[in-house]
C-alpha cells in the first residue's frame, strides 16, 4: 500500500483515476465492486454491506452507500458524469459466508451470497458486464485495483494472493 492509494471504507464508495490504485479491506460478507472505463482509466469502487435498502426506507439517516441497490447506481451516475461516453465493465469481490451456524448456509441466511446476487443483479440492470469475480467461500478479502490497467489483486485471509 502506498500513500497514493485511494482507500474505500465500509459502506462507502470512491472514484479515482490512474495513476492511482483504489482499495478496500475487510470484505467478509461485504462486496467490493469496481466499475472501470479502460480508455479514461477512471474507476469507482464500492464496499457494500447489505443487498437491499428497502427494509430501511422509513429511516431518515440511512447511508445509501451501505446497500447494493443504492450504492452501485449512485457510483455509476458519478462515473457517467466524469466519463459520459465511457464503456464501463466491472469486477466483483467478497460475499463470504462468515458464519458457520446452520441458517447461514441457506439462501436467506447467507448474507454474503445475498450480497453477491444483489450486486450482480444491479450490474445486469445497469448493463455493466462483469468480466471477473471472486465471491463466496468463508474467508475475508482485501481488494486492490490498479487504475492504470484494471488489474485487481485479491488478498484472501490465510490463502494466496490472486489476480482477477
């Protein structure tokens, strides 16, 4: 990590451009989604915690960057303003099943799986192709994306580093 790295916190998203790298840590059941345009070398990275904002709609202090259904469209709008004719594509990381109790293995209890499905659905609705992903399992991850070439390094807890 360098001091020039753009760090994205939990329930946040940021936009960056080469020569910087953009990164997020602590992807357990959370999902990191990078949306990138190769020509401009501009990308946005979100770190969502939950799939759906609707159960929280009545609350006035809800952070839209926390949810797949709100964070990704908001980030994409900002990217489109910065690069109106961008040809965006995405990579998705995270969505681990961090809990071993029985209900976590079902579709309703496994928040990591639900997060991954929600992110993929939002990207499909926005017509952003997913060119690579590394989701599931039961280990946390760190995601570091080089905005020069869209290389995504994934550090997996107690495992090897992979590139997607």
